[in-house]
C-alpha cells in the first residue's frame, strides 16, 4: 500500500498556479504527491491538472528534485527488506 504525503487539493482549487504552488510549497524529498487525473462522472474532468503539472515538474527540477514512480521510490527500501 502506498499513501500520499502531499495533497495537491486539485479537486478544490480552481487555478493551476494555486495547485502547483500548494505542491511546491509543501514538497520535500521522498514525498508522494496526490494528483487526480480524471473523474468517472461526465462533465467532472479536471483539466487544471494538465496545466499545473508542467509548473510542478519545472519547480521540482529547479529544486534539484525529480519525479519517479512509486515503484522507483520504494525500490531501495524493498531491496533492503529482510526475506521472509
């Protein structure tokens, strides 16, 4: 199970800059960011995430951080885990 440590609030905020700012103001190395790419209800899509994502990625790069998959983030921990 993987949980998030930074919530983008992309379902509530109505501005891509505010979404990106919230993430970038709170992000630390090793954090997992919760972002919502879509919605299963018609008319409830979240296009602001597509605008916020390049801002977030650029901000991470400027801070010397990079985005990785959850598997990549957890790989060192999984490799070090004792065998059962």
